[in-house]
C-alpha cells in the first residue's frame, strides 16, 4: 500500500508537469518576438510574458515545498470543480486568435500583465499553503488577503479578461461564464472547509470581502 507521504508526492507531479510545460511555452514565445522592433507595445508584451513565467515558476516552487494538507474536502464534486476551474480557461487555445488593433492589443496585454503580477504577489503571500484542490494547511489573512478573501482568484480573473480580448467570440464568452461558475463553486468549497478547520475564519470572512471590497 502506498504511504500518505508517497501519495502526496505523486499528486504534485501533474501540476508540476503542467506549469513547466506552460513556462516553456512562454519562453518560446519570448524567443519568437526577440527580433521584433522595440517599442512600447513590445516592452509591455515582454513584461507580460515575464510576469507569467514568474507566476508559473512560483507555482512550481510552492507545489514542491508546500505543507501536507491538514484537511481535504470530501467527495468528487470539489475535485472536479477545482480541476475545471483551473484548466477550463485554456480551452481558449482551441479557438482562433482575433486580429486586434494596437489599442486592444495593448489593453489585453496590460490586463494579462497586471493579473499575472497580482497573482505572483498573492501566491507569494499564500506560499506553502497553496493548493489547487480544496484543502487546508495554514490560514493566511495578511498581505492582499487583508482586503479580499480570494485575491488569487481575483487577479487570475483579471488576466482571463485580458486573454478573452484576444479570443473574443460567443463561444469563448460562454467558456468564461462556465469557468467563473466553477471558480465561485471552488470558493464555496474552500470556505466551507476553512470554517470547519479554523474557528477564526468565520470572523475574518464576515469582515473581509470575497473578491471586490465594498461590493462582493
């Protein structure tokens, strides 16, 4: 029988493989634009790719170093919601990319860059408590978590909006709606587990917005 430690180590591998592959894709993208003329759009595009690479490498680091979970959500639904919420958005790549004006291209790139930088900051604060699945390790309420309960989902959402601009269509809009629904379900599952694991989480959630201060 596989020990809990071995099982936990094996469960880290799929995410590690994915982020290494995604980071390699971003590096290849940098090489592709290396010969492009250097202007404001070029600088923003390179900064966006570098921030995305930093985020992916940080995910790899925290997946390797994270603590073993103290509690896990039970049942199949939380796992399905976590996986779909995480990976569904990559379905954008199945659709043709739009030809954008310089203005829309810049807006898209800035949104992706801002989302990626925000995600790096949020993930840095979350550190070894990071998990794709609904699991508890340590309660984090500092840094960006002082302002919203799910800053990582918020910043990822900003990046998704930027990516949507590049692939905008009725079908990709539907993809975004479905992904948001699964992300909201993930938040519910995580908060249910956090309330059960950390008595102080109820007071924290009462005084801290879920995603947008003063609104939601």
